[in-house]
C-alpha cells in the first residue's frame, strides 16, 4: 500500500480524492492528511498563481514526510474584476476563511454589473511531488457566472453565488456527487490519476 499525503486538514478534500480514486478503480493507495503525519512548518501561501502555491505546499509536504504529496490551491476568478479575487479568494474581505463576508463584498462589487458580464470560473491547481521523482502540476476550471444573492446551503466558500454553466442551480444546491463530477478540483484531480495509478503500481 502506497501512502500519499494530501497537504490539507479539510476532510472534504480528502474524501473527494478518495472517491475519485475509488471510482477510477485505483487500488493500492492510502490517502492521509496533515493530521495523520507529524507536524512540520508550513510555508505561507505567497505565490502569485494557484500553481505556485500548490507546488510550494506539495514540495514542503514531500520534503518533511518523505511521502508523495498532493496539494491544491483554488479560488474564484471573476471576469468583471479582471480575474480577482483569484489567489486572494479565501481572504478577499480581509479575514481568511470568512465566507459570509467574502460573499457580501463580492456581491457589492458586482452590484451594477449586468448579467452578460457576470462570468466567472472556479480554478484549482493540483500539484503532486514524489520525493526524488516526478513533479506534476495540473489545472482544472469550472466555468459559470455569479448570481445576485446566495442560494443553497451545501458546499462552502463562494458556492452559494456560483451558477455553473448550463444550469440555473448554484454550486451550493448540488449534491456532493454532482459537484465532484463537475467541479474544478474534481477536474484537476482527474488529471492526476495517471500519475497516482503509476505510484500505486510501482
């Protein structure tokens, strides 16, 4: 059994990767999170891109534990805001992880923006670093638009405002399975499957 560290304490991220591996028929990999390994110094996320932040987190985790390490950095890019909040998504309102404040600020910034210019996308960059081996960085995007008010009580972050292309429900109204199948992180993790499969078979 090959242990792979996911550089996160987010149970939803861990279970998402486990589901994707299971659904793809990949056996022989045990996914562990940061709470399952000895603590180490985690560098702050100071990269200018999602890819830089993901790679830094994965490299830190691999170096500290000796395990292959997967890390992701994700956020929301809004067309009318020139791609912001981007890497600042989690702290857009000034306080890290304050979803309600972030959503309120985003709605205020888009108050006068017409429907045709409310395009947005969720972006996830996932990095996999194997100690002494391969470095892989992939990107997944989930296109959509920003609604006028929060709708739905599922998910987290900007999910209640984000309406995926082709539908009229927000991400917060989707079931976990529906979200996994379409989401930015699901798309990025799916692109890591060939490398994870090779690890399992090594």
